[in-house]
C-alpha cells in the first residue's frame, strides 16, 4: 500500500463514551470491530476499497482481537471465505464492488445461501450505480432475490449505518442467512459522527482456536438431495424468521405523521436526497421532520407484507422511490397490496425514470409530479426546479466558446501509455488489428488518441474474449490485460485455455505492480515491502509453468523496443500464445514513493537529480504528432513565439514527471527533434558547478547566452540533452 490511513486507523481504537468523526465506509469498518467479527476479507475496488485498505494497514489491531484478514485474489475467493460460518459460530465479513464483483462471486454465494450459515455473515458491496459509475448498470437486488440473501440498504446516516452493520449480523444469525449490505458512493463517503463502543473479540478466533473441527454433517452441504430440503427451509423457516426480526428490531423506519392521504416508500440509501427535495417543498427540514408519511426501507429484501399493507392502508396513493430497473420493490408492493385487497394507487416508474441515477433534479421532478397529482402545491420545490432549468438553458445559450470534449486518459507518466503509443505506431505501419482489452487502467486506451479495443467483457477475461476471434482473423489478434486481471482471473480463464486450445494470439500484460485502477493495492506479484502484502511472485515463471514458450519482457518507456517486440509478436511464424510482459511501475505509486524520499534528501543537503522534458519552440513545427501519439496531459500547446508562424507549438507543462515518453515517441515515429531532457540538480556538488561553468563558457564562445534565469537556492539547472 502506498496510501496511508494512519489517522483513520486511530479512530478504530475508540471505545465506550467516545465519538467517531469520519466518513461512512470507515464507520462500517469500526462497526465490524464492535460486532465481534472473527474474520474479514475481500477484493479491493471502489467505492468500498477503504474498508479493506484500512484493515490491511491496521493488522496490529486485528491481531489483538484475533481477527483473520484475507486479501483475496478475486470476489469468488472472498465469498468462499464465508464457508467458515457454515459449521462454526464465527462472524465474518467480506467486501467487493458490485455488480461486477457479485457476478464473479455468484457461484459461491448460491452454495453458501442454500444450506445457510450458523455464524453471522455480512457481505458489504459498493453499489456502483448511476451516471458516475464505472461498471454496467445493474443492481445487486437481483442476486438477493435469486439466492434468498437478505439485502440491507441503510439510510446514509452514520448512526444508522453502524446500527445496521451490527443488526445485520444478528439478522443473519436469527435466520441462518447471509446478509448483503449495499452502499452507494454517497453513503460510503458521507461524513458524520456516532458514539462508539469497545471493540469486541470473537469468542473463537486466531487467538482462541477450536480444539476440534465440527462433526461431519451432510445437511450442511449444498449438494443433492439435501438441497431440496434447504430450498423449503429458506421459505418455510428462514424467511419468516427474518421478517420477524426486521419488525422486532425496527430495522425499517416509519417517519413523519402516521396518517395522511399520500405516502412515500423509499430505499434507505436514497433517503438523504429525497429529504432534501421535501425540504424544498416545505414538507421536511434538515433534521428529517417529515410532514408526509414515509417508510424508509433499510432492508429492501425481504419486505414485510404487514408493514407495507399497514403503511398503505387508508392512503389514496403511495410513491415508491426505487433506483434502477427492473422495479423489484414496486412490483412486490403491488402484489402485497392486491393480496391485502387494498386499492391504494401505486406510483413509481410512471413518475420517476425507469433507469439511471436518481440525482437531485430527477427525484425533485418525480416528487413534484406526485405532489401535484394529489393537490399538494410543491411550492419551493417547483421554484428550485425552475431555477435548475433556467441555469441549464443559460448554459446552453451562452455565447462563450463550448469546451471541447475531454476524454478520460492515463495519468501523467503512466507506464501503460507508451505501450499503446507503440501499438498505434505499429498500426499505422502495418494496418489495423483486432484488440481485446480488459477492465482496468488500460481500458482508457479505448478513448482518443489511441481508440483501441474491440471488447471488454470482464475482469481478466480479455484473452478468453479473443479465443473465438483468433481463428477467424488473417492478422494475429492482440489482447491487453493488467497484472491485476492476470491474477484475478486471466491466468486460468485466459492463459490456460489459450495454451490448451493452441490459440495463436498475442497477450500483452501490463505489469505495473499494483491493482492500480482501484487505488494501488498490492497483488501477488507486487514487490515485498515494509507495508503491504506483496510476495513478488514471478509472472514469467507462472506462464512457463502453464506451457507458454514465447515470452518477452520489455521496458514500457523504451518505445522503439516496444514497437520492435510488438512487430515480432505479430509477424513471427511461431504458433501458439505469445506473451509480452510490459514492465513499468504505476506512476502514481512511484511518485508517492520517491517524492517524500527526494524531499528528505534535499533537506539533508544531499545531491538530488530530477528529470523533466522541454520543447524547443524554435525547432517545433506545430505538427503535433507527438500529442496525437501520446496523449500525455502534461504535453499541451501554447502560442507560437514566431509572429510569422500561426500554428501553436507543443509545450511541456510543470506536471511533467520526466518519464520520457514524448521524446521516445518522437524518435520511434521519426518525428521532429524538438524535445530535450533537462536534469534539474538540487544541492549541486563542486563538480556540477564546474560543469555548469564550462557549459556557460562554451555557449558564450559560440555567441550564445547561457540560461541566467533565477533558480531556487541550492539548485542548478542541468544541461538539456536531446531526447531519444
């Protein structure tokens, strides 16, 4: 791990009578420790990555409590961990990003849900849904329905979130059923406070172990013929037990007046946005003093029919605020009310969109339509919506120039950019090729200026996605995969299958050292260090053990060599899978590592060299091929200093980290020689000063003027040398 959570970790030690201040996902972490968990694990991924990241860095706290921590190679492995609670009274929690993570874990979840659990189990998923999501637009709700897993969607309020974590374990144990807690991005990062409790060690743990294993019990297996009995048990015993617990513990919240002609039923996670729009309408305040009867479903599955029918009884209509499609809750509520012979009108997707994120304007428009339909003046809400519309019209009609679209791109100095630059150079030289890409940072290459990638079908599945393409192409196809995807799924799903089936294709593995797209978490191949869990496993050895014979390693930043290797892989007569391991540390992680080290060295008076690049304005032709081939954010343009030339010149801004790609690309693509490398010296030695003096003298000798711009104390501008 390169990101420190030192302050957050301290808050995990709070006990009785103290107050936690922080964000939602950290409150979940603290609640786990207060609940007496015996084991935790999961697969990292936004928006719940903090849960695992913080726990990894607080292993001393976990050790004191006897909690086992597992950083899993994928979500299926994390879900399988919960098998510990099938036979033993151990509380366990695992986490991942949904819906993609839940898809991967689905097999294990089904086999876990069928026999049920003895110890309470909680699955915390990041419900990454809506316009700001990075995954396909589906909901975890479908898995809860399919496998009879209870689904918790807590109101985004820290005391409520913490209470629901603790009650989820109790609900799981009361009904012998795993519980899923879905947290939207806003719930993960909402700030607040709550009164803490002491952390509780599990009665049985890594410190107080079981003397003997549980006795063999075939009924605890998800295997015929007992699966038929388990299915009946889900419906006849576990479901009623869950509903009884939900009512007894008041997990769902009835807010506002008891009586009224209309009412609102909302998912707990959407409550904050809904309440704010009710405030605009004059029907609530910031403290949630609602003037409209509202049922907040902190548990969205199972629903309790009696709660729904009692809430709707005597009302003309109910608005169901349910994000996403299909409208599972709306359909279930309709069935419950019809069976109870209640004619309360149900509104939901007729007034709110069938798909998409329920943002503030979206909820506001649906709420205003509902209130108006039943004779209630939306008041300030209508004015607020008019103001939103006016602002939108003003922006659309503005005379100011429209900003050009700016596609997402790699970080400055990203080691993956030069590989795609090389692929683009080769494409212009040899023609197009089918490219299968993967989930991860490299998916950004599907945007301009690279525009490469024909499919993204799952994490670590890019090579498998090429399996049926390869034999149908005259040109050998390429596959790109990250080291995270390689260990997550790609080694077995892709490499093993490709070798077994003798596919003739090329796999490029981006070996940047971390699961970079989710925050630079360690992988099995990450370098061992003081903090983190990297074991330095060798991917090349793993590939050779699978039967891959053609393997090349490249330095990503040596673009001519990368082009040469890609060309060889594309044209060699050797059949079978060809793998290129593209080595280059994630630049963000590298900068987090080297910048503090350089700052300490400068403070100690040690000689420090920092490299960056520069464009000679007089040499630059304004062709801008360098920008089209690299897309680096630090490579931009500025006005041409020559009044006789109108094309702007290329310019390297101060974000440059000195990776050298711009110069490498210029050389590999045989572009202009306008790039130069500059070594910036801090705390220069006497030898450095002598070289600088000689350089200045030579420049004067040939009629030039040396650079005399003011420099920081203790710094000496290095001599610029042409970039390769």
